[in-house]
C-alpha cells in the first residue's frame, strides 16, 4: 500500500466512525474544523456535543515535513530527513457516569524504505468498572488481534497496562485494552498485514463503543455518581497532561493545541484526599484499577 | 539563622496565614493532614472549603535525606550528599469568579555550607483581569522587593512572566507577580538578608489576598462568569500539570501526590476552540494575558 492509500483509508475511517457515533447518539452532530499545518499537511478535527456523548473528538491528520537530525536522534531514528505521519485519534466523554470513557488511535509514520511503522490502540476508562463489560471489551480486541497474530493480544494488552498507568496515583487509567507502537520492518508480519491489522483496530472501535453505550446510557444516576465521574475525569486529565507521551510531545513541539487537547473532559473535579465509602461501587472500582488483570479469561467477580 | 529557626518561622507563617484566611472567609475552617515522608521528614497539609474560598490548600513541609550523586547532578548540584528542604506553599481557588486565584510559595534548600538557597514567589491568576487590582497587587510585591534590593522587583517580576507562561496557549497564567529561585551564596545580599526577604514575601501574602477577596467577593455573577471561571481553571490545570517544574518534579520523583495536587481546582472545564464574544470582558482578559506588561508604572486602561 502507498501513503496515499493509507491517508484515504484513515479519512474514510473517520467518516465511518463519525456517522456511526451520530447514529448512536441520536442527537448530536459533528462539527468539523479543517486546519493546515504551517510546516506541511493538516487535518480535520471533528467534535460532537450530543445527548449521550457529552463531549467527543474524532481527529484525522496527515502531516509531513523535514525532521532535523537532532529531532530524529531524540526519537531514536538516526539521521534526519523528510517525514510523513497520518492517523485518526478519538476520545469520547459520555454524559452518563455508568458509560465508560474511551480512547482510540491508529497511526502510520514513514521516513523512507527502512524507517516506517504503525502504531495505535484502544483503551477503556470506566467511571465504574463492570467486569462483564471489561471482559466483553477485551474479547473484541482479542478477536482483532488473533486474526493478525497469535501473540498480539497478550503482547499489546500488557503494553496497554504499562502505558495507560498513572504512576503518581499507582492506578491504571481504566481497564486497559491494547496499545502498540513502532510496528515496523523488524516485525514478523509483512507490512501489508501490519496495515490490515491497524485498520481493523480502527474499524472495531465504533461497534465496540456503541454496544457499551447502549448497555448503560439509560441507567439512572444521581449527584453521587456525577461527582465521582468528575473525579475520574480529573484522573484522565492527570494521565493525559502528565504521562501521555503523545500529548506531551505535541505540546512541547508546538503541535495544534486544540486538536491535542480535544481529549480533555468538558468538566472535571479534584478533591483533596478523596476516599470512597467502604464497600461502595466507587471503592470496588478503585480496587480494579490495577495492571495484569486477566480480563479475558479470568475476570474478577462482578459486584 | 539555623535550619531549625527557618522551620519554626515557616510553621508560624503557615499558622498565621491559615488564621487570617479563616477570618477572611468567615465560615470555612482548615482541616489538617499531618504526614511523614518515608525517606525523612514530613509535613502538615491544610485544606479549606469555605464560603469565599471554594478550595484552598496551605501546605508546610520539611524533608531531608540523602541525594544520590546522579540526582544531584541532574539538579546541577555537583556531588550528592545529605539534603534538607522546607517550605510553605499555597493555592486558593475562590468561589466568586470576580475574585482571582492566587499562588504563593517560599522555600529553603540546603546541602552544606556552600550549597543552600532560598526560592519562592507570589503570582495572581484573575479569571477576569482588573488592571487596577493587578497594579495594586504588584505595588505590594514591589514594596517587599524594594525593602531588600532595588533590583529585585524588576528581576523577579520578569522571572515570574517567564515562569508562569503556558507555552502551548501562548498565554501567561495570569498577571504574574514575582518568582525567584536559587538565591544562594552568589547573591550580593548576605544569607540573613535573603532569608528576611523570603519571609517577608510569605508575610505579605495574607494581607494582599484578603484585600483582593474583600474587593470582589460580593460582586454578583451569573452562569456566564461561572463557565468562564471553569475554563480559566482548566488553563490553571494545564500549566500546573504540563509546565510547572515543581509539580512535575514532585510527581516524577514519587512525592506526596495529594499535597502536590492540592493546587488543582475543585471543578474545571474544557471546551474545543472556545472563543469569547467580541469586546466582552472575557476577550479583554485574554488580551491582557501577556508577558512584559508594566503593571506597576504603566498599567493598561481599565475596561
């Protein structure tokens, strides 16, 4: 496949996902903000404020330009040169606290014949963890992974546990998912298969999230759950601004701030040393924000 | 002065400030959370949720231990060894959006005879900038600075402009104030005078903030101003989590998370590409979030 065909497929993916999300939301419509990057390329940022999706962003970008040798070395890429990068990235903050926050990203980077790779992932951040939902979510990801390579699910599930970790809280961001980066010429799969896998990850996003939305969007909630949702969103902000390498890299290298920070919630809260009530759903959730839970084959009991 | 006398003075400063803030608030009372640091030392974190101060933290800490040579080199300190650090740090988020957010910090660090310094500062982050308040605020700081050294106000005002800058937004955090760090043996003032200056900065905090609180705490506001307050608080979060060296250092080196993140607001918001109405107070405020404004001698016109 060519760079151009990847760009076309990612733009189509953005269109398909936006359409599926609008249908699922039933009320909100995406607003598009097309932008150009001074150094080359640009993007289409799309945001929705809907009935079920309180704030969501579905972003496509395709940027290119020259990477200095200094910047290339900082990225462990050797000599500098022309680069090309394209991807789709999504964060959705639902209105109903029983519905999880979700993030998805797929991307392709290329410098030359020997320096190219795919990256991406999907991870789920429930305000309240339901083990049966987490298991179902991981099953969807395992299906996509298994179609590509028998090692992928285990490998990328662990990568997500390690990546989506809020070190200063000793908490995972949520129930994880899959994360992969720099899948390039050193991989056992040929480039065409890596691309197919990456695109499949993107395509599994909409059916997976709309199912989770359907399961909980009509569950009733009170101020207690809304307060907790704001605190969990606060943790989401902490992860993205303190630990997320993509966000940090973007902000430090003069990326497009509004597109990078589309991931932040509409409203978030912080309370000093908040501790949930004993045996509450909030406490059960905190206890499940750990690495290395086998959601697929041995999920914790539901509560 | 000895380390012990500095510790005593900082604890007294914390007490005095908490008392003054409780009096000014009229309703809230500080709750203290005393903590110990596994490696040595500890602190007294105090938080208030009051009538005028929606969320405030006044933190004292005194920590000591051994600094590895690797850590010392990373801090440009030469060889490792025993270290000692103490300070008071404050962030207050007022309920009323016409009242500014404020931050104050004073600190002392020591390794040995030749490696010690004072640091600190006060800076003001109005949700709505009132040039006359900003001017008055800078006058208070200039008075403290001028009593120590004729260069200090200009030097430390510029330092604050550079430090409290949200690079990815091209905005200052607020109207600045003063910031200083590593005032040690290389300074023209003797240690005793540097200490006196640092303590004076701390002591000027309470009368300065209570005056600003008094000026605006009873001003009426609507949803419009509350929405704007949440967006400005969002920027405060961005600065603290992305750019503030103290916060980053604390979170990355396993500091006490709850004390470090006491600075975060009770509630904050983000909206994609928010733009204030033309000629609104919000737009006037944004236009004043710039470096190098001479608040003291040539403040912008009030609006």
